[in-house]
């Protein structure tokens, strides 16, 4: 049988060459990160396929189907393994990339192998990001809203990317479908393709070996059985850790997504904590630097590293600047992650102690404002704002740094009410400047989506909340413009 297969495919020879391949320096636990990452990917694919049998991607069924998965012991176990498997895979890809960087294994002739590895890390992060929204609970909704808003701050392509991801003025079924398609089809296809390319190039170049001046004196070893045994041991250990966490720390399912909740403080996945921490310390005028510029520069530097590192040797001493820079970056990432975690916990504690009613994020500025307003007053405007506007402009009118402008303390909001009405009725597209910060305006036209009375109420609300004080807007004012 094997002879028949070999004559027609060459498969037996290929496996034999793979198993008897020489490993510079012999088998080592330093070489296990690639195979452990591949094992974690297989776990994700298998559990992900099972989850698609039970999950229904729409705003009306996403949470309910996820809740049904939680209520079934076997399905819940599969989901928990998938959840922790994602963290394991991201951590292993990062460790593998870090090891290659520290060992200088990106140098000639392995430049393309390194570039594919960097792209694999990016795709793995996107997989984690797109899967975060799918449960459609409170944290999934609001954390993903922040991510979508950040994508909209990118120059030139930002508004297009934001429309592509959200597909509408507010997040809903179309948003879930976009994220589901990315998470289940497009990104896994890219992942499998990149893994295949990475393995193909690796087979062509062979193992790099440890970073020594002259690799020739190193005692060679064989992949089988020593390295295979070490790879299997570590992969089994990774699976045990995943099972342990899935059993004793299963993912938490919050309440169903409620856009009208103005007190919820979202928390990102641990692998995005550093980015959130960076945004927290950036002044508003530099938000674009934190959301787009720094991540882009880091990616470009990583991709160009084989050409930026001019040293011909891979030894630690010959590459001291690269190693010190790597140490500094890892240290900054850890510090920002810790800071972000502490900051989020503090905000969540404050929100729990000072709940704000869902129907209105702030009280009216004065009784006169209510008296002059259209029927329903500021309270009605608060309801409209919570349902349609708070996901972008924030529950407290602070906006989203770099994405959506603040309404609190905004002179345009408290200025000529006719101009404000035109913006709400007709929408706003293009660059705008608020308090020294520039934003890519992507506000949809609310004419036809909201009644003239609702528009009057919500404008009066934002003109008389969060410290703003301005005259009320009536239905008649809106009717003159929304003809």
C-alpha cells in the first residue's frame, strides 16, 4: 500500500525527509513554539467548526444562540476551549515571533519567512478582534464599537473601513454578519494560506539554529524521535492549560447588548490592553498618533527588520541595539497593559457606585429649557440620544478620541441652532475640527429615521447637558429645515 502511494504521490519520501531532517544543535525545547502554535490553530479550527453549528449570526439571535450554548454542558465546554484557545494561539504566535527576533533568525535567506510570520501575527489578532463581537452581550457590543470607531480614524481609508465593518449608522445584524464572515471565512482562509506559505519556506530554508558565530561545529540532531517528542509534550501541556482554564475560568456572558445603557464600561481582550492604555494617556490632539501612527510604524519596522538590521551576525553581542529596543518595547507593552487594566477596573467601580438612568445621561440645564422644548422635553431627548447617539458620542457626550467629536463643551453645539439642526437632519461628511482636534465626520442623515419631534428633543438635550447651556429647539424649528 505504501509503495503504491509512494509511486503516485511521493508522500512517503516526503514524510521520511521531514522526519530525518537535521536540526542544528540537536533537539531542543527552544524549537517547540512553531509546532505548539500549529496545534493551537488546529484546536481553534475544530472547535470553531462545532460552534458554527449552534451560533446564529443576527442581532435578534446572536445573544440567544450564545446563551443556548452556555446552557448546554458540551457546547459550553467547546466554547470555553475555543475562547482560551484563542488566547493561547495569540500568546504562542507572539512568543514564536519574539524568539525569532531575539535569535536573529529573520536574516538572509529567511526574510520572506519572517514577513509571513509577522502577517500571521496580525491575522491572529484580527481573528481575536472579530470574534469578540459575536456573543452580542454588553461588553462585546461596546468594546467592538470602540474598535470600529478607532478604525474610522485612519487617514483616507478610515471612513471606508468603518462603513465596511459597521454597515450602517448603528451596529446591528449587518455588523454581526460582517464580523462573522471575517471571523469564520476570510481570516481563517488567510491564516491557513499564510501557515502553508510559512511551512513551505521553512522547509526550503531549514531550521536556523541557535545564534552562534559559526553554526558548523554544532552537533546536528534529527527531528524524529527527539524533537517530535518535545513538540508533543509541549502541545499536550498547552492543551492541558486550555482545558484547565476552560473548566475553572470559563468566559463570562454579560447581559444582552443594550445600546441605551450609558453607564457600561467596556473592557478589551488582554491582547489589546496596551493599545487601550496608550489611548488613555494620549491627549485628545494626539489620539491619531496612538490609534493609527504608532501601530503602523511598529508593523512597518517589523516587516523591514531584515533590512534595518545591518549586522551580518546573529549573535547577541553583534545585535545589542535591536535586543535593547525589543526589551524596551515589551516592557512598555506590559506596563501599558497593567495600567489599562487598573484604569478600566477603576472606571467600572465608579460606574457601579454612580449609576446613571438609561433614559437620560444628564439632567436638563434649567426648567426654562424644558418649558420651551417640544413635547417630551429633555428627558425624551435623553432617550433618543441613548438609543441612537451614545454609541458614537459617548454617554457623557465626551465622544471617542480621534473618531467622534465631543458634544460636551462644544461651541458648535451651543451656537446657532439652525446649523446644528442642519447637521442632524442632513448628516455630516468630511473633516471637522473641535477643540483643536480633527475628526473625519461620518454622521448619517437622521431625516427619515427620526421624527421632527425626536430631532428637536435630542438637539435640546445635547444643548442643555454635560454643562452645555443653550436655547431649546422646537419641532417647528426642525420642520423649517427638514422639508
